[in-house]
């Protein structure tokens, strides 16, 4: 077997090094409960970035950054062509696990390490990218770095956004850039392709007993804030028929919304009433104001449009509705999806195809270049949690599939 074939390259991916480097990254922001708290652009995340940069330099790679502090670790190719890119993010939720985002970055670095060890130079450059503030737990919105890469004009509108300590994004970026003043900054360059490897963060793969998924795209989403108005009054003296109870109105509205989408197949339905604010929130006082949020997701844009109409019909004199966020469904590149399926077949991996219910940086990159994703299983579907876990064999297999695809893509002229 030729050592330059994608199959042979994939076979050389080191499971032990992959696990060791994941463990090393998890040290930055490690919590006593086994989780990780590594907020975007924080001191601890900057330390993790320095560790990654040092690793990149040890592999002979170049490292660049940009105005949004995205990191680009570049292994040069034979020709100065648009690079094949992989990667994800290393920021976490305040009490997150050590795989979400991190796995895609470390697996990408492992692919570069293997090519180095095998002394293989690909036709195209290969880059591993670390996107800034994907989680959105410190600064809103999430997937900030990737969105600014695709649409640089967005950054200016984000700079005044603050964290809970009133530190602006502009201040955090300045601190990061000062720390890495040795890194050259570059403007956006065209990518030849982008493949993001990620844990599923859901239970489908484990339920289906499959080790790998080819991700067809990402569901669209609608976020709304609904405010129901009433009148506070004494809980013991106000008869039920004359009450103006905001909580009763809110419960009726929620039931109305749930009924409006009950015709959807249960495996397609994603409706969540996540945040509630009740005033005056006293045990013996009728609620005068109830505000709640809802998150609705679906892969079909027609269903999302229908839901928009349903929500508008809920508005009334005592019901105010505000749209918070929306994003249309994203379909990934069909040629890349075919290549991924062929990769699974070549590596004898029993895979399935599915849609992502969660947002990922790939959602934005799909507007910039041919983009797709791989998923590996998440135990019990748990993520954003210290209990987040994927079997080491599945982590290894996902990295092998990524190495195969990167080797093929990087040798296309």
C-alpha cells in the first residue's frame, strides 16, 4: 500500500496522542467536577491558545490571526492555492465538557502531525482554525468569529457588546491581540473547503448504534420573546372570574403555540420555552407581567415561515411579541457530502446521515466555501455538561475519517 493514499494516512492517526492532547487542552480551565470553564478571550483561553500555537510551531506550521482573533494554523502545500480548512473552537460553557469544539481542533492538529511524521506535502495548504467565541456564553452572539470571517462588516456592530463584568468585546480583543502581538494578522482569504468534526451533542448516533454521521446541514431557528400583561392583585381576595392573571394568559398562549405545531412528526418537532420572568413573582400576588422565550427549529424553511405566521396571530392587546433571532436552514455542499460517504465506505465505517439541531461555525462557513461536517456519538446525548463523553474508539475513528477527507481534498488542484 502506498504511504500517500488517504487510507494509509488515516490508519496512522494516533488515538493515544489524540486523547493525550485533548486531556492537555482540558487542563486550561479545568473544574473540580471534571468539566471545563474556558470563556472566550479570557486569560485562561489565551493560555490555551499559546499552548496550541507552540504545538503548531513545533510542527513547522505558520500561525496567523485576524481582527476577530480567530487563529489559523497553516501547513503549507506544494502550491499557494486556497487552503483546505478544518477546525472548530476551544471556548466552553461556564460548566462545559472537554469535547465540544475542542475535539474538532485537536483532531485537526493530529492530522497535521501525521502528515509531518509521514513527510507528506500536499498539493494545497491545510489549515486548522480556532474560531473565536463560538459558544456565546461570554459575548453575544455565538459563532461570532466565524460569522465575522464570512461577513467582516459584522465585527463593528459586535465591539460594544459586554460580558457580565461590563468588559466590552473591543477591550477583550485588544487584550488578546496585545498578548499575541507576534502573530501576523491577515484579511479573509478564500477557502477551498471547510470540514468541521464535532461530537453530536444529541442521542441519535448512540440510539442507532452508529459510530459516525455525515451531517447534511443545520436546522433553521426562530427565537421569540413573548410578554403577557395582566394586573397584580391579592391572591386571597380577588375572585377568579374578574382576575387579569398574566400567568393564566401565558399558560394559555403556550398551549396555543404547542397545539399549532402538534401536526409535525414528533421526530421533527423542536420547541422549547426556555426563559421565564414573572412579576411580581410573589406567592400570594396575581402575576401582572409574564415574559417567556421560545426556541423553534426545523429543517424546512416553509415550516419556519408557517410558524412565523402562527406567532404573529398570537399578538393581542395584552400579548406583546418580539423577534429575537432567526436563521434559515443550511444545506451543506452535496459534493463534499458524497465525498464523506465515500470516505466512510473506504474506511468500512457504518455511518448515517442526519441534520444538526445545534448551531456550529460551519453554519456560517457554508456561505463562504463548500462546507460539511462529521459527527461522532455523544453518550446519552449529553453536552454543555461535565458528563459529556464520547468513547475513545469513536473519537479515533472520527479523526481517521477527517484525515482521509483532508488528504483527498488537499491533493486536488
